[in-house]
C-alpha cells in the first residue's frame, strides 16, 4: 500500500515540476541517480526495458527536457527519468576506428580463405580422395564423433543444423557437407551413416 502511495506521489510531483527530478526526490526522501550514455537500441539493467527506452527517446523527454511519466518496470518497481544530455549519433573519426576496421578486414579475409580451402577439400572428397590424407597434407584437425542426436549441445549450432540436412549416405558411401561458424571457422562434414530414432 505504501509503495502505491509513493508511486502516485512521485508521478504527481514529477508532473507538477517537469523541469527537475530533485523536488520529487526531496519530497519522497529518495536519491536521484545518473546513468551512463544509452542508445536507442537500449542497454542493460533498467535500460533493457523497451518502455524505458521508448520514454527516454520520446519528444517530451528528449526535446522538451521534461520528466517522463512514471514507468512501471516490475512489481513494486517504478521510475521517472529525464534527459541530462543528448548527443546525436555521428560518424566516428577514421583514426579512432582504423584498428577496428583492420581487424574486421583480417577476420573477413581469414574467413574467406577458410571457406575456399574447405570447398577445395569437399571437391577432393567427392572425387574419392581420403579425408586422412587431405587433413594431413593441409595440417588440419579431424574430429570424429560416433553418434550425434538432434539435442546435442556440445557441437556448434551451425554444424548441427548442416549435419541434419545432409542426405542419408548410401551403402559404403558417405555424405559430405559444410558449415560456416559464427567465429569465421569453416567445417567440412563427413557423414558415415544414419541410425533412425526410436519412438
């Protein structure tokens, strides 16, 4: 009951003096807090709430610099916010992002190289070359797994998805596939056999 009384008073006080939160804070004996910068995409903690972000970037709060309405963000958890500073998004100077860009380009080049090498291996496998000799010649690692079910949580999701899309191998043959991983790695998949699940 006390919370709802305070919430109502907070809402009224913030509305009556829209240019500052301090009078409402003083009247209720609470402390105002200042956040770090936040973006329209949201952030963490209180700013993970779409209601809070929507209010923070509303015209009334952002442009008019008024207190927001009281925002209920959970059971017995309410806040009123106001914008202290606003800075338009801008293009960062090249000197500031040069290293980031260089790293991204290196990662992309490495990923493209891995894909190209992986597809060469797939082509060689389809021509009947041995996986062991290809791996040994290329200094690559073979990871052999006896059985994999759809609920496997140890394999990366990209590998699991690709694996279960491969055609069932014919007798004495194998199915080959590929998976591009989120970290830029490239996996060549070799499926030896399929065992039907039981009900």
